[in-house]
C-alpha cells in the first residue's frame, strides 16, 4: 500500500465516522421533534376545554357584574330616597319639636322659680368685693343685731 492509498482509507474512515455521528444526531433530533409534537398535541387537547371553561366563567362573571351594577343603582336610589325622607321629616318635625322642647324648658324654669321668694334672689358673686354675708366666721353686719 502506498501513502496515497492509506490516506484515502483514513479519509474514508473519517467520513464514515462523521456520517455516523450526524446520522445519530439527526435520529435524536427526530425523536425530540416527535416528543415535542406529542406534547403540543396533548397541551392542545387539554387547553381547548380549559379555554372553553374560562370563556364560560368570564361570561358568568359578566352576568354577575351586571346584576351587581343593577343592585348598586337600586341601593343608590334607596339612599337618595332615604336622604330626601330624612330631610322632609327633619323640616316637618324638627322645628315644632325644638319649640316644644324650649317650651318645656321654660315651664321647668318657671316652676323652679315659683318656690323661691322674690325678696330672696339667688346669691350673686361680685368680683373684687366682699359681701357682708360672705365674711369669714359667718358674722353679720355690725349695724344689725340678730
């Protein structure tokens, strides 16, 4: 064998090994692509029912929100009616009730003063002066005997 023949055999063996590695890599790549295709198909099979359930849930939530909106508008109307009723009752009964309460207070004061004689008015405090009856020891005025 000459040097050219040996070199040819080495190149042929090298190419055979290289083609084998490439074939092995392509086979593994094909297996990976098949597994990925299977996975995508399974996800699609599971995702379609999930999406339909999610769509139904969103529709139901939209219905419930419409109901809540109508309830909120009804509550707002009831609140405004209660406010109007409150102001009406306040204006209708508030003034007369205040007058009745003031009259009752005046009557109580008048009854309270009825038992006190007019000659003995309520004690008065005068700032800066000492009244004779307010001296220490309870002494009376010097001019009066008593």
